[in-house]
């Protein structure tokens, strides 16, 4: 793949990396997975040093330091928490496993409150082992979200259904399109259930701009990264830095902005080459590409 320190093909002439105090960084959020090589304290320090004002947290690195300690670190950093990832994985065929998932998701909602974010990202889950019943798995995901939604509302947390590219339907996300996610979300009040618009997962979807307009106030998070080819052997690690692949960020961002979305914009990248680099270099490139390819269209 193209190294993340290179100028992307077809991009505008390279601009200087935005620094602390640059207003273009006001809504840029570092999703923790983009710098998976960093611990939670390192990610908080790195984001703040780069002039960012928000961070998207993951439950696993939070658990590594402990929830209360993590909340203290976040508060001391002065950063907003744009979202917590992840809840979900609702699709097990076994009733006991589904009950365990429900309990875990209740805990995730409480963790979001403790960490100071009102967005919990939901990954619906894939097919149970040996199953070919995709409609059944989708129905179980919808039922689980319906069960969680009232508690999320009570706690002031919005559940963000994240539709995932169809390549992940078997093992991670049986909700494959923004249209499908909205069909589920619209069964519930907007203050309880919304959707995540992720360019990596949705760039392929026919009519996606119309679905973004339909989503309107239900957009709880906007996540950006690129779809790169060739797709790596581990397709989970195929997310690229903005400008290295095939996504039309201007069109996506204009559509999201037209809904009135005024929240943070998370950069979420799973990529072994990115993780092998120094976190400071990754964040600098991320800030520059965001300022070139995303921020002008907000």
C-alpha cells in the first residue's frame, strides 16, 4: 500500500500539517484503533500534543487501565470523548449467549456514561457458527437493540448502529447498508438509537447520499478512512489513510454536513503498516489528510 507519509494520488498540493490552535482541527477525533500501538495514556497525550480536541475510545484499552482510572485520565486530558466502541454482537443462536451479550451491552452503556460520551457504537455481529440464516441473525440484532434502547435513553446514551461492508456479513456485521441500519433505528426514538456513517463501510452503497439525508439527526458519529486495494489477506486490516484509496470524501462529507451534523469526525484505521509507524507520525499525517480531504467540506 501507499505509505501514509506520502502525498495521496490526485490530492491537492500538500499543505503544512495543522498544529495546535488551528481551527481546522476543532472537530477532528483520533479513534484509538488508528494508533493501536499506543496505550490509553499515550493516545490521550498524543492527541492533545497534536492539537486535537477529542478522541474515540475503545473498551479494551479502557479496561487495561481500569474504568475509573481511564475516566480520570480523560478528564485530566481535557479531551472530549467522541464515542465509545464497541457494544453489539447480538446474533448468537444460543439464548444464554444472547443474554450474556445483553448484560455486556448494559455495562458498555454505563461505561460510556462514566467516560463522558453519549455515543456507544454497536457492531451487530455475524452469523453464528455453521448458520446460513442471515435474515434470522438480522432479526436477532434488531430485537437486541430494541431491548437495549430504553436503558440507553434513561442513561442519556445514543446507540449507534454501524452498518458494515458486506465482506464482513458472515463474521462481524449482518447489517450491511445504511438503509438496513436506518430501518432498525427508525423503530426507536432518535435520542435512543441512531446510526454511524463510516466511509470505509458505506462507500460502495448505491444511493448512499439519499440514505445519509434520510438519516438526518440520527447520525451519531461520522468516521472516515479509505478503502484500499489490493485488499490484504486479513480484510479487517484493509482500512487506509484518507487519500490512499477509492473513497470520495468530498461527496460523503458534503452529504453528512447537509444533515446538520455538527459532531466530531473520527479517523478510524485498522492497518498493520500504519500501526508499525510511530504514533506521532500517524497522527500528523492524519491531521494533514483530514485538513486536505475532509474538513473543507464540513
